[in-house]
């Protein structure tokens, strides 16, 4: 089983989650965060 690291791109320079990627509740992600996920995950099936 392989894992795709979508966590690291969500972090700022100090290793904390980037606030601008989350809604006001700090739980749900914004469209910008889903765009990051797409960028990270989309190439994976082609690499296998």
C-alpha cells in the first residue's frame, strides 16, 4: 500500500497548518486546499 503526503503542503514554514487553507471553523478545508490535494494526488496513478 502506498500513501500520498497531502499533509506537508498544508504546513507553513514553522510546521503549522496554513490558516488560509481552512474555513473559519479551522476544520473544513477551502477550495484552495482541495486544489493542492489535486496537484499532489493526480500524478500518482500515472506513476504506478
